[in-house]
């Protein structure tokens, strides 16, 4: 069997195992979860990713998405939404899937972290971990729960679930293989964060957290470093994990 056929079969099996589709029991039913998806910046096909994510999550939970794609496609963008002190107030959870590595304005960044520190839950995806990495202060990294400044090559990485009982991981296979994606190297994990899944570097053999939860001053944050390629956002397992992470983050912390 060639690699393409194997990969197609793997995706089919994963989708079947997860019981995705209209007949699958919803992760959340009733009053829609209000989700703000913030996206933009360099290096990724954000219109495609946003469409894939919103459509997939809507199949798994009652949600209403508001999508903000601003800041251009460079590394130094800023999003005008954050100028409103109440920017996060209408939403139950904020998904950060932006990529502005060289934006370093401390006052601007603290407009974002202040809302989360005040209790607004979040899901952080892929390049959100490298966003604002040029800064010397740690406000954003404390919010994320991890510090990462670079990634290794793209590959199809095996993912090993570490906590089967966590709601974001409960429907995910114990081991699954990503679409082509980048492995981010985690330099530091905050004491408030806990790894939920790992992948192994093909260069060093070191295990890297690729999904985690963070308790940011009592606020729930779910994160994953995967999500670079278009194929990642076609992967039913990856999309299921994001859907579960969004629903988990939206619930009151215990």
C-alpha cells in the first residue's frame, strides 16, 4: 500500500472511530456557546482554517462563531478589536489562531491578557504560541502556559494521549498520526499547565507537549501546537480535539 492510500485509510478509520457526523451525540446542546475566533497574520491559510474549524465545531456542538481576521498577513500586525476594553465580554470563549511573532507592544498585548486574566476562557492554536515571541516580558506566555520560539520540520507525527479522562481527550484515539504538521519545541511549561498529549521529535527523540490545559489565574485555557497546514484542518481527529477543547474551556472551572 502506498503512503497516500495508507493516509487516506488512517483518516477514514479515525473518523469512524470518533463517530463524527450528524448522528454523533453532540458535545454541547442547548443555548449556543458564543465563540470568538481571532485570526490573521503570516504563514497560514487562515480563511480556509476558519471555515474548516467553524463548520466542524458546529457539527459537534451548538455554537455561534464570530470571526475576526485582521492585522494583515505579516508578523507585526495589531487587531483594532482589542482597543475596546470590553472586547471579550459578549463571548463564552475566545479561540486565538493568529500569527504575529514580531508584535512587541506591551500595552497592546496586555489589553488581550487582561481579559483572560479577568476570567475569559481561551483556546490557543499553533502559531498563537509564537505570537508575540519577540517580547521580553512573559505575560502572553504565562497566559498560554508554554514557551515556544521555534519549530522543527513538517512531518506526520504520532500523537500519544496522556490523559484519557480529560474532556478534550476523551474521544481521541490513544495514538493517532497527524496530517503534515510542524512540531513546536516547548522550552518551558508553566507550573499552572499540564500536558494532555505529546509527540516525539524526529531529530532529538525528546517528547514535546502538543496539547495541554492551563489554569491562568483561575481561567481555563486549552492549547495545541498543531494546526499549520490545510491538511491539519481536514483531519477529523484534530478537529474533534479542537471541538472538545472549545466546549471544555467554555464550561465554568471547578
